[in-house]
């Protein structure tokens, strides 16, 4: 794991820039933006994916695999935080004195001189960033943006704009959200996470207080989330001078969500006080599912109206949002068995996802495919994952832990999650992917909805699952 040096002075000129881990959704967006700004960009990743192919299509040289030779012509390096310290390209840069920027510092370099809208929170920030961007574009603005996921309607995770607004998904995992010169801070929620980095809940909460205090124009924050309200109380105790707008279902919210219908694509009504002091009431329907997406939409509306956009026009624009990749993303329908994928990797996200997924299940069953992500997170939250999965899904398949940047820890496996189920009939621990795909095909019934969930590599199992389903339900010659 590589953490940003928050005190590092970012060079004005970066020269030729090489991205290590360029295929990540955030990294690829930043690389695209630098290329479009006229910077010579190259990159590398351990394997090809949609993002690397899209970058090559616009003229960026991408190497598959890591080798020090890839950095011979580079003047600067941009690295993802998930990079291993022994990466040969990273080690070459250190040995030869090349400036090494964490991806958040590269994003700060792009956003210099702009009016930055920073979207932060333990959950929902990718979707909320997409909603803000979609709303701004639909309302007539032309912002620059870098999101952590591809916005479906735009087909990209990042893009340059012509006006002074720059919308950023701001990462709290390593304090890098403190790097940006934020004008408007949107805080979706504050659910203590990443304690392997912060060391304590108190340090995590203080980082959000510091982030909010850094906003120059406005703080937009959840009225419902206990952690967000704790941050707001701390800000008020310190006498913050920055205007605050709250959003959510609480009766005191400045932008209030009412009359939610999440039995299908979510519908809702929102109330707020207009510019003339009158109470406005607006209705909307999104094309995405889940009560949590109605809350995300109202947060985006609070940002847009705070920027001076008309509430009705802004909400109509936000309602055109079509989702982001890896957020309950549909992949296949095999004989009535529908397969989706989602990025959920925290118990709160899992619970929200499964609640929203219920709207599409109908009379079938909801089958969760859970890949625990990180040994540290699995050790901390295995009971909470089990509770969320057992409460929300009809059956769960637990895979092996995706350790990502962490070394294996003895005794920390997916079995920790499955063993915490109250009813062992509701779960199966199947660590090997081939076995898991076969098991899922065996138990599947037409009408079922299967959803993979993790911020790790679990989406790559989907072709195996689909192939196994087809082998059972659509055999050749049948």
C-alpha cells in the first residue's frame, strides 16, 4: 500500500507521465484527462480490461505487465495506493529520483484553479458523483469530472469541461480527500472504515471534520446518518463559518426526501425552501433501484441548488442518471436466472444493495455471491457481513478472501463469514471459483436473481457463472 504524502509540493510541470495501475477506474480517468490536456501519458497494468482498451483507443500506450523498462522515458510517475512497494516501475522511479505522485495528487494537479465539488463518504460517493455530474450537464453546465466508476450514460469515468466546476469523487481511505482545494463538500455518510490506516474511530471521524472545514463555499451533509451528524456537531461546536445544507429524510433536513416508493425504479418526492423563501415540492423517478439511491439523488440536488440551479430543472436532470458500472449492473439472463454485479464491500453497503435488489426479484430468490475483500476488513466485520447477508438474501455463496494489497493472515478466510450465519442452510462457503460457479448453476431456478458483490475481482467470476448456467439450462442440442 502506498499512501499520499500530504505535505509534498506537487510540481507545476510533470513532463511525460507514466501511470502504474492505469486500468483502475479512477486511474484511467485521470490518465484520460491528462492526455486530453496535452500531457504525454503512458501506463501499465497487470492485465488488460475495458479501461486499458479504451485508453489505447485514444492513443495512450499501455503495457500489460510491470517492468522497469516501461519507465525509461518518463519524467513523472503516478501510482495507485493499492500498489505493492516492490513494483519494479515504482522502484525504478525512486532509484532515479523521478517525482512520484499518488493518484489523488495527480487529480489535485488537474483540478488546480477550478471550483471543486468534492464528494466524500464511506458509501455512495461514486453514485453521488455520477448524479451530480449528470445533473450539472442536464442543467446546462459543462463541468470537468473524475469519478471512481464509469457513468453509464457517458461511457467514461472522467471528462474535461469548459466551465470552472470540477467534480471529484474524494477518497477518504487514506486522507487523500484533504488534498483538494474544495469549494463545495458533499458528505454522503460517515461510517467508520479503513481503521487499518486510521488506527482509531476518532481519527477517522476527525478526518471528515477536517475535510468539511476545508470547504470554502458550502458543506452539504446527510441529516440521517449518525456519523455525519456527529461530524456536523463537531463543526458547529468549533463555530464553522461555512454555510451548511442538510439532506435526507429527517424532518429538519434543508432538502427533505418524502414519500419514497422503492418497489421498482425508485420514485420520491422532495421538499425544500426555494430562493424566494417559498416551500417547493418536486417529484421524480430514477431509472435505478433502491431507497439509498433516492437519498443519493437528494444529496446531489442539495449541491445543485446550493450552486444556484433551479430545483425543478436540476431534479429533472438528475433523474436522467442511468447508474455507474459495478453498481447493481446487469450482466446476463439465462433461462430466467438474472445475474448482476455490485461494488458493495462493507456491511452497510451490502444491506442497502440487497434491500434495493428485492425490487427486481419478484417471486424468485435473491442469491448473494460474496467475496470478502481484505483480510483486515474480514477480520473486523465478518459478523456484520453475515448478519447483512442472511437478513437480505435467500441464500449466500461466500468465496475466498481477495487480499488485494494485503498479505494473507492465518485463520482469516471466507469461512469466518459463513460460520457466523445463524442458519447454516442459508450459506455455502465455496472458496474455489470453478466449484462456486458449478454450485450456483446447480441450485439456480428460473426467476432467481444472483448478484456478485465486492470491490475486488469478483466480477471476473461472472463469465464462469453464466457458462455454468447455460450448460445446465441451455445444453447444446437441447
